[in-house]
């Protein structure tokens, strides 16, 4: 099955062609036009600016994706699009483009949940993943622990009560005047020398009996720390010490909650996904913790290039939906009439 997938939920205009056969996925093209530089001066994504850039870039990105895959529209079996959640002006560009192409090319169309796409990024390069699965989804907009008894059977067992962890990284980077996006910058600074500085920050909700998260208080703790130490804000080692402790606090909470959920639910596989799953310290520390405490549980994380928003993950999710008969492809021919962008689309 050949699928052209599109992703425009935030500030990445992405198109990908994937080939699926049985449970084997081959990514034939994965094209992304990033808007990071455009939004950096604002310290975050501006929805209407994002939509304007999507409108300008989406057709060239689709053309490049098809050319790189060396296929034409007539070769496609299915179109897939991120239906939500996300920024509604951005989502509208993607969904309306996909609906137009579906009608014009006479190809079936399937809408995919953005978080579902992130989860299924783990299936690229993995022919078989054993269920049940516990998935930690961490990004700028989401922090969730999701239990899957089988394909597409989701139960959200824990989530952030305020800021997503990626959002907290961005806000702390702004407090420290480090720029946007915050995750890569804080990770880089945390790995550098900190001198004699010893900083302690809270681990919010780490001792709670549930699997929920909270990162707003951690961000506020950094804000108060900087207000008390404005004179040290220009000291690189102090800033690096703050970055290291903030990052470790977030990692400690994410690992503790994930392990606690896994010990209760006994999944065969633990996945991480989303933009923050690119954090190398988190990936390594979670791997070590699972190896030590849950040696019979498989741990998977996506390739770094599939951690952020991309269209390949949307195509993979669409393929598995058809493969496991959650959506019969013959029933999707008229979806161009009915699919609507939904900024608050629910996973389950």
C-alpha cells in the first residue's frame, strides 16, 4: 500500500510517502519545511503566521515528496492527514488541501489523530511490537501516559494537569533568555560545565499516587530562582547549572511515573514519542531504569528524525488503521466531503 501523508498541526509543513506491506514500513520520502526561524523572534508559534507559511509551502512540499519517492498521484492507494489536535488555522490548511487532492485524484482519505501519529512513529523500522504497550507521549503540547491493550485501543492513564513538559522547557528557556525552541537549547547547555553551582529544584507530583504530571510549579521555581539571582544571569555556568537541574527534575518525574505505571500494568513494551523524546538524557536514563527495574519489558524510542512533527508518522498510523481493519479503505472514498479539522480532537 502506498500512502501520501500530510502534517500541518503546528509549525511544520510536512509530506511523506510510505509503503506498507504486512507490518513492514518503508519511508520513501519525508519532507519537512520548518518555520522555527520565523517563530523564534516571537518566542513561540503564532497561529496565523503558521497558517500563512503552510499555505505557501504545502504544494511544493507535496510535489517534492512525490518526486523523491518517484511516484505519481495515480500510484497512491490512500491519502492521510492530521485531523487534530493542533492549531486550527494550521490544521485547516492541511485538511482542506488533503480533501481537495482526494476529490481531484479520486483517492480515499483518512484523518489521523496527531498523538496517534507520534505513537506509531515507533513502528518505523519495527516489524513487530508486542502488546500491551505503555506509551509516554511528551511534546510541547502533550504529556500523557497511554496504555494500549492492542492496536488503537487507547486508555489515557495519566496526563499533565497544567503545562506540558515541552512547554515548560520553552518557558524556562525564555526565563533564561536562551531563545526558542527551548528543549534543544536547554539540553545543550545542561551538558556543559556548571562550576561549583549546586542548585536544587522540586520534582512536582513525583510522590503522588496517580500517574499525572505537573510542570507549571517547576517552571515557577526557576522563575523565582532567577529573580533572586538576577546578578548571576549573565554567568554561563550558573545558567548551565539551572538548565541541568531543571532538565533532571523533569526527567526524574517522567521516569518515576512511567515505571510506576509499568509496574502496575505490566506492559510488554514501553514506548516514548513526541518532540521531547529527542532528549538524549531522557532516552538514556529511561533505558537504564527499564533495564534495571523491568528487565523483561522491551523499550523502544523512535529515530530522532521522527520525534518531532512529521508526516511519515501520520502515514504509518493510517497504514496500520487499514491493516487492522479499523478503517476499510473502500469506505474512505467519500471522506473528502466529511473530514473536518478539529483543534481539540480526542484520542479516546
